[in-house]
C-alpha cells in the first residue's frame, strides 16, 4: 500500500510554480536556437523544410511529455506481459494507417510532392538488422526516437548511445552492398497491392491492430503484471506544457504528425538515415572515401555534397531534440548525471547495434516499424516480430551491464 500511495502522490504531484534558474536559462537558449534555426532554414532552404523543422519540434515535445517508448513497451511486454505501451502503439498505428490510406490513395501532397510510403523487401538483411536493433535498443535503453528525445530531455547516457548509433550507421552503410544486394530477399510487398486497394489493406490492418490490442489485455488478465509507473504531472492547462500526457494522446499526436510529414515531404517520418549521413561526413573529413560505397551511390550521393541543414531527416532530428529539451526544461526535469562505466558500455554497444541494424533493416522503430506498417508494407510487420525476439534475447544480456529488467513481483514497471 505504501508503494501504491507513493505512486499516486507522484502522479498527482504538481510541478513547481517557478522553474529553477538553470532551467529557465536553458529554455531561453532552446527557444533562441529554434528561432535562429527556423529563420536560417526558411531563408536558405525554403518553407517546405522549415515546416519539417517544426514538425520535428512537435514530435519531440509529444515524445517527451508522454515518455512515449518503443524500447520500454517491447521490454515490458516480453519480460512481464505488460501491454500498455503496445496498446498505445496500436492506437498510433491505427490512426496513422487511416490517414496514410487517405493520403496515399488520393495522392495528397504539398509543394508538388507525390507521397509514397516506406515499402521494402523482406530478406536476410531485414531479419538480421531488426534482431540486432531489438537487442541494441534494450542495451542502449532507447530506440531511434527514444535516443533523440531522451538526449534532448537531459539523459546523459544518450550522448553515448547517439555516438554509437552514428558509428553503427556508418558501418552499416559500408556493408550495405553485401547485405542488401548479395543476400537473399523477397520483393517488397504492399498489402494495398495484395488486397487490391488501400481501403481493403486498411481493413486488414485494423483487424490485426484490434486483435493485438485484445491479446495484450488477455495476457494481462492471465499474468497480472505490474502497471506502468505514473509520471509526475500537474493539473489544468499547465499539463499541456509542463505535465505528462496520456500515452493515447501522444499516440494520436505522433500519428497525425507522421501523416503531416508524408504530405509535406512526400515520405513518412524517418530518423536513422541522418545518423549515417553525419557519420559519413565525419569519415570524409578524416580522409575516408565513402563515395565508393554502394549506399552513397545514386540519389544518396547528393546528400554528402550538401549541408546537413539541407537534409530533411537531419532537420527533423534537430527539431525533435529541441522540442524534447524545451519540454524537459518547462517541467524542470533537465539534469545531466554521471554514468556508471558498465551502463556507458551498454549505451555504446547498444547504439552501435541499432545503427548497424537500422541500415540493414531499411529503418528503425520509426522508419521500419511505425512508417512501414502505416505504409501497409509487410516488412514493417516482420520488423516488429523480429525486434521483439531481439528484445527478449537482450533481457539476458542487460544484467551483465548493471541494467535491471521489470519483475512480476514489482508493483510498477
């Protein structure tokens, strides 16, 4: 009872009326950075990319306010059978699939873009990549979106995870030709093509979402897992800016913003291609000729010649970091802390595995899982299943690095 009462108190706890001075200062710096970056991009790259910066900012804000997790949702499910996070995923995917079906079926796009979803082949590279990503996100304690919003939220270990993510992405780009072009794979499959229309594909996916939603409830009734720990929050309108958001609220917001991304840039939300770009540019700076790699041939080669502020995914990533940082400061949560050596090692290894896996699997939890399934691509579903297996495997590795797993005897997880 004492633990439950403490959790209830935490949930109802009101954030301080006035922020500490360091939080105010950092929030001001974030706002000025966002303003300067917005002006620069609007003037030099145009309205289309400027809007994407602000979509990224809103994504980061929503992710942090709800602490919307892909890593934690997978871990809670495979360790103790808690499906709260997975049900939020199903809400997010259902809303996104509905919006994507309308957009893709009718070709709605701004700035002259022709929207196209993420539909990729299913082969050995996808299986290996998504498994490595599943292991990596449990060791790194964050997925692609989680790394960015936790970094913006002041979680010190995410600086190491991001570094590893970039290194792994470069290694994946280096080996891209072997995994993608030389390993066996089936052609890309769109459920819209298989079923004959986006509407029929939508109906199939909605049925699957409902089944998974109901399935997690059935599991919970049987195993009675611990509940998710409530987040500190406040009341009234201040909750929008300074408090925590319900998972389902963030799920809907993320789905709408992903659909907005599809309309504005012609592709769904993605994250990890920017890490490969940043790392490859750094490699070029020290004399490594990455232009000989298959990954950087064709259309991708142009990205190496331009500023990262001309790259759509990079700009959205910067927006996510700034959005999460401002949300963290507004709630008074931003604080960097010392990282134990074993956890730092886990963050580095996890980041490398995620970066490498994302390049092999045509994306991460956002590009392959969220964007792939919302695009009605079969590869998104395969990614989800294999990443779950990777997450389960990682449960046995986490204790080696001093990382704990949820326990069925706990009251909250």
